C-alpha cells in the first residue's frame, strides 16, 4: 500500500460542492488525470462518500478521520480496522480541523500500519511534525494552519518551514514520507513543493470548489511532472 | 418524515458482524420483515455504510451521529445538512456512546428538524430526557446506560423509569415521541415497552450479532404487533 | 446556601488584570460594596484563586467550572464534592467558554445540589435555558454568546430573549432562579435586567478590567437597588 | 528552574485523603524529608490547593494540568502563563488521566519552557515518550497506563520499557530528563528506577493515601539515596 501514497492528495472536506455525486465526479476526474499523466492522485471524501468512491474508483481513497476505536459496541465512530473491508487506502490523522490526542494519534497510526493501510499524520510546525514522524507513519503532512484556505502556498510563503521539516524528518525518521499543505492551489505551487524535497502535496478548496476539477487537477499534475523532470536532471 | 419514525430502531454500532455487506443483509432482512408485518423498522449503520443502505433500501436509514457543523472547510465531520442528499432519514443524537455538549445537541437537533429529518435524542435519566424533549426533537430515547448491552430489558427491569419519562415528556412536550432502549432483546421486551406507552424501541446487539437477523426481527415485530392489539382492544 | 445566590455575579475569567492579588482586591471591593449597599455580590475567580478568596472573604465565591468527577484517581480535575471543604459557595456550569456534555451538566448539577451548593447553569437560548432549568439547578443564566464581551447589554438589546426565557422557566420550573448575562456593564443594564424580572446578572470584563472595581461595583449595586425600588412600588 | 526537577514527584490526584489541609500536610512532610535527606521531592496537588502550597512551602509545587489558553476571556481554564505569579514550579502535561491533543501539548510545553517553568510531559509507550521528548520539555515521564495504581512497579515489571525509553530519548533528545511512573510504591522501586538510569519517579497513591506520608516519603528518599550511592561507586 505504501507505494500508493499519492503525490497529490485532495481533501474534499465538507463543501457543498464536493459531497455526494460531486465527490464522485471529482474522483473520476482525478482517476482520469492519473491515467493520462501518471501522477498518482488520492481523494479524501466525506465519510458518507468514502465507501462509494472506494468501490467505484481505482485511485486511492482516504477517509478524513478515523477514531481510536476497535470493533465493538461503539456508536458514531469509524475504526481503522474496518477500512480494508471497503477498499479504502488509508486515513488522514490529526488534520488541523480534527486535532486528536497524542495517545489517539499513536493508537490509530499503529492500527493503520498494522492493517497495511496508509497513515498520513498532519501537524502544524516542524517540531510537531517530527514528533509524529517518530511514530513511523507512512507519511507526515506539514500544514501551517495560518495558511490553510488562504491561497498563499506554504511552498512559496514558508519554504524554510518545509525544508526545516524535511531536514528533521530525514534525520530522525528517514523512512517517513513528507507531504506539505496549506494554500496550495496551482501547478507551480506543486512544482515548488516537490522541488523543495517533499513527496507530494495535500490540498482542498483549489480542487474541491473548482468549476472544472479535471482541468485544475491536470495543471497540478503537470506541476508535479515538471518538478520530477527537474529532479531527474540534477 | 415524522411518520417514518420506526417502531423498532436497530443500531448496528461498530460490530464486526454488522458492517459492510453484513449491514446491508441486516437492512434487507429488516425491509422484508417490515413488508410482511407492517411494523416499521429503521437501521442505524456505521457511517461508511449509511449512504449505500439509504440508496438500496426502502426502510428509513439513520446515521448514528452527526456533528455540529454546517457545510464548509471541515475535515472528518458529518453534517446534518448533508443527510437528505443521500436519502438518509435522520440521526441519533447524544447516544450514550457518543455524548455531546448540550449546545451541540441543540444545534444539531434544530438543523435536523429544519431539514425535515428525524431527530432522535438519547438520554440516560427521566430528567435528562425531559431536558432534551424540551428542544422539540422528533423523538427522545431513554436508555439507562447501566442496562445497555446487558440483555436486562429496561422495559421489564425499570418500568418505572420508562413511565416516569413518559409522564414528564407527555406533560411538558406532548408532541415528542418516546422510544426506550437498553437490554431490549426479545419480542416480549418490545411488547412490554409499547404497552408501557412508548412509541417504540432502540436496540443493537440482539439483532446486530444474531446469526439469523430476519428471524430475530420478526420476533421483535410480532412483539410490537401484540402490544398494538392489546392497545387497540382497550 | 440557596439564599446566597448573588444579585451580581462577577466572573473574573482569566484576565491578567483579575488573577492573583488582583482577584483578591476585586473580591475585597465586592465585599465592601455588599456591606454598604446590601446587594449581594459573588465572585467567580480563576481556580488557582478560589480557595484563597473563599478563605479570606465573606461574600460567596464560585468556581468557574467543575468536572464530572467524584473523589479518586483523577488528575487535573476539580470535583463538585470538594468545594465545601474550601468554603466555596458553588459553581458556574456550562459557561459559554466551557461548554459541557449534557450528561456532565446533569451529573455536576445533581452533585452540587446534593452538597447544598449553588449550581448556576449557563445556556445560550431560551430553549436551551429551559432544558437546563428542568434539571432543577439553583439558577440558570441566559447569555446570548454573540453579545458576550461586546458591551451591548442583553437586557437592552434583547429584552425579548430575557422575557421569553423567564416565561419558559417560570412556567416549567418555577423554583429555578434566572440570571442574565452578556454585555452587562452599567448600573442601568443591571436595573433593566432586574426590571425584566431576572434575579440578577452575570458579568465579567466591566468589573474585571475596570481601573476602579469598587466604583464600578457600587454603580452596578445602585442599579440593582433602583430596580428593587421600582419593583417594590408596583 | 530546570535544576528543581524533583527526584520524587508526588501527584496527589483527587483523593479525599490528599486535598485541602491534608495536601498541605503531605507537602510539609515532603519538605521535611527533603531537608533531612537532600532528595528533592515535588508535589502536584489539586488545582484548588496549588496556590496555597506554593505560598507556604519551599519544595517545588506543580499543577496537575494546564490548559492551552493565554490570558483573556477564558472561563474555567488554567493558563501556563499564570503559574509564576503563584510561585508554582511547573506542570504535568498529558497525564494519562488527562490526555491532551498533540497541538495542545506542543503549545503548553512551549509556553512553560518560555516562562522558565518545569514542563513534564507524560506518555504511555517508549515511542510516544520519544515523540513528546522531541518537543524539548524539561522532562518526560513514561507511565504504562496498565500499571498505574496497581502497585506493580514499572521499574521492576517492565524494566525493558524504561530502558528502551531511556535509549530513545538519550539518542534523539539527550537534554530531556526522564522520569518513570506507574506502580511505584517502595524505596526499592525508586532505587531500581534510578539504577535503570531515570532521573526520578512519579507516584501517587503510595504517598497520597498513606497513613504516615512522612515515613513513606523517607523510605522513598532512602531508595533514591541508595541508587545514587550505587551510581557513584561505579
């Protein structure tokens, strides 16, 4: 599963424009762009859409959150242990809009990893990101919360935050992948993020609220391809 | 929608035996028993199963929980505002395994009602149940937590808890329906609950973990029918 | 204790100007104004100041919050069961800056009442306030959150919110006292609140951040006295 | 302040035997044992006792928890920024009975450190302890929750948990001190814990519920002294 960590992960959040049938359409567009460009795109839809998208699409589908609960008498919870049954690829953990207790992050991450699923733990600062990287998830995602939803890309406005995170994680937990997010909205932002050394980006509104998600996704994928070219030429 | 409040509401919780394909099978059995007996049965599956069941079945499907969030930049939340899009009938609110802040109960209930959805607010004691009944949900559900999952039915072990709740709610909020739950597992338990004056029952493991859910559901429906006979003869 | 419900309850919150020695000074001023005017003033200081103020002052001292924990192996919690030992008069419950689960409100309120302490449950809307009034606390406090800290007094800007709350609580729970809060900052605001029929007011910054708390408290007490005069003349 | 990290830190929790006047008596005993033995003992009393103990005693007094709140309009919270005003030495953070969000742990720890206070972050497993050690607190405390309150000392029942934690923290965050806790109740347990390489122990009921706290504290201090002797002879 680890090799299915997307280069571009689209969090559909709870926008009216990105739930239900529209979530499926964005997912379908992502699948098509992946097939055309070769750049793997993942989608994290609302929980009510996750099973449907995972059933109907070939790209990796993530849940936006799982609870720290095993199977049993639990009402209103989603368990990391149930995801595989639906073909769901993994979960975001500790997103800035759903912060968790450290003990829960730790438990959830362990279960996701044991299940062979992709665990992407989000954090706000280089230090916090290092903390969660030490739990050995598939990936961490650094997202300065003050940039989320601003359109000011972390990769351009705070390159030093990204590189500091990369340095720390590479030194102490070299097997853990690093995504960055917050304000990412153009192909150029993606290109910059990958050139800085990240394994990909996490973004939301730029795709989820776009009138033509396929077009936007292709732009983002092209940004990733440019960065790869640049990298391979080095 | 209000007329679609089930007489028997089955909370599938997060049992390994009642998620995914198995949730669908229990739902299918419930639909079949409803068609045969005329007793309306609702199902509250795990969030990952809710959209699928709501699409494929004619009986009312509930979510086990919704968050106090509108549409927007929210990650890992389910909104009362999105339920109708999926044909979901309503939601449990404040289940004993997912207790909420009063301010959230109040907001969620208001939104469910505004959306024309069924709001079923759970509480532990007659006094607490009265408190939430004053918020004017579709229904309240009294469930003494110490009996949940015990197989000791509230309707038999604590009839006075049920009747005290009924008296309070009928006096102060006469339009609000009253379900009871905790320990309900046989047709006789359902019969007793309805004879006490409730509008139905909330149960979980007796159906969710039963090797033959259809048989168990038919037994429960028959209990409801007996009580109705008894009531209509009065 | 019930007869010690203050007419003016000052929540000192966590302002730098109202903790430590300054909390004591505000409390001392309140005591002096009470002795001069006869209008009972209560103080709800930060937890770290509560024991000291309760020991040194004769006016009723409240904690701003208690947890739903009995005595035992609990770390970082304050129990309603420990308050009497310190001579603390009671607690605010469910303040808008510390919203609680309904099940916790219910438990805490029951324990406070059993201990003979003053339980003041806060809520945002008339409906929610009625809900908590049904739990039979000493008092409820209606505080529209959008007015808190604005200086726009609920008693003037939203008299109908106050009177609707009064009507509901008086109809369904006539023994429960009613305070109102949010934006209260002058003697006139207090006068108006009491004329509307409330038993007193809850306020914070107008006193806690005032350069001369005694002067401000005397103004507020005079507002209360004017209203009482008006009432007694009817 | 860092040099005031206690070798023995007694969490008084919320036992009826260790609040109010009794908290003061235990603190007084700890002070006396420290003066006699030279082994520094800290006390973490209930919030309502913290200011009094910090005022009256010379040993370091800790709060059991602080919230992630600055000064301002916050009700029912304790801020790391207010502690110095009371002479409080620092705070436990993320105790197993008060687990916090990672983002809150991170903020609280940063503020404590900036204030020159002692920050002791608790965690359950070596991996989680390493995670929090990376935040650079004064100290971490490893406490396997399944041993807390059992009387089965972590230092004897799980020496490998302690040494694994020590190895990880010493490798990645060598400036961070390491305490261990859970089940510590005798001088021998303390001796063993220090011999394993920890900087001290965290314990609760063995002292808090003891009929003669001074005697028990002296026994514990003697355990620490024996270990120091052993260490210095190597």
